[in-house]
C-alpha cells in the first residue's frame, strides 16, 4: 500500500515545480511517474489508486496548477518540460523510472528520453499529438495555428470550440478547416464572452510548441529505454490516435491499444470520464511485460 501523497517543490531554471509522491515502502519496482500536459497532477488521482503497490509520482508542469513560472516567458516548450522532468527524476534519486505519459505529456516524455534515456526504464506514451509526423501534416499544423489565431483574436470560448472540433474529428484534417463554420461555444458549455485574458495554459503556453515539436527519432530508436506507444480503443481516426500510430511506426514498433478514449484513465476528473479500471489493467500488463 502507498502512503497518502506528500507534496514537494523543486526549483528549476525559470520555474518552481510542485510534485506529489505516493510512496510504497515495500515495492522493489521502479518509481512510476505519471505526467500530462497541459493537465496537472490532479488528473491522475484515479489511475494512481490502481498502483498502490508502487511508488507513484505526479507533478504539475511549469506554468500549470501549482507550478509557477519565474522566467516571465509566455510559452513552454517540450525541451523545457523534458529538462524539468530530468531535474525532477534527479531529485527523486536519478532513476531509472517508469513513465506513463498522456497527450502533451507523451510529447514531453519523448523529448526527455531523447536526451536522458538513462533515466527512464520504460516510457508508455499515450496518444502524443505529434502533428509533424501525420500524413496530413500541413493541414494539421495549419488547423492548430488557426486555433491559436482564434484564441489571440476572440478568446477562450471560440478557440476551445475549434479545439474540440479538430481533436474529435475522425480522419484527415480538411485543408479548409479555417474556413469552416465555427461551432457555437455556448452549445459546448463554453463562455461566449471574451474576458480579455490571454494566459491559458493550453492555448497560450503549450498548443503550438507541443504539436509542432520535431521529435528526434534517431535518438529515440537508439535509446535503451523501452518505448511503448498507446492509443485509445474509442479514439481511432482522431488526430492524437493517428499521431500515436505514426510515432510508433517511426520507432519501428506497433502501438498498444488501451481501453476507452484519449482520456481513458480519467475517473471523472474534470468531468471527463474514461474507464480507469480497465485502463490500469492494460497499463500494468505493459509495464510488467
């Protein structure tokens, strides 16, 4: 059994990171680090509960949740997140650790392994939105840029409506995405009024840098780390699922299908429920294979 999570902070260049340790006094397995982006540590509460026989660490990426940026920067890059993870693992004893990484966290986990493979025994990268490796790369990158432009011009609600539309679309991104009718934010439960803020952790800090990141597949293929790419059983055809398949292909591997959707490990955190029980079973099988 793990202890109650204990919160800590770590000073890194340009930020103060907050992280939580659920320690198992009896486990001999590698520490399991669960990471997301732009999701913070709270999103892993349900999944962590299924690994009480291991020490589990979660954290808030820079500029998100409890982790404060001190550098005044507007955007966070996968290289920065990867360096933060490198310093966090060092603070935890140096590793090697196992990592379950979701969405933008999977992009950051791959950036970490490309530079510090000795710190990671296994990386399970679940649906990284790696738009650069998609067959419809130009359309995908253009659609993401249009979402960012919508955010800069119109604010959170219209941008989130477009984000939901593109992330849930099944199949190639249309070349005329920017010209298609914009979904009504109110119909999706989003605000319609622009409050004037432009500091959202997704749209301002991480959207462009995450999706446009160029992965170092040569370094990843050469790494001693075992890299497993995960995709959702219910998200086939969606951009992040297709990107996961493409990343696995570039690594010379086959993706592993996990139960549920892009957030399949969620137990209702943020009002978005997956199937965390079944998801945890598959994750354990992958980690112990």
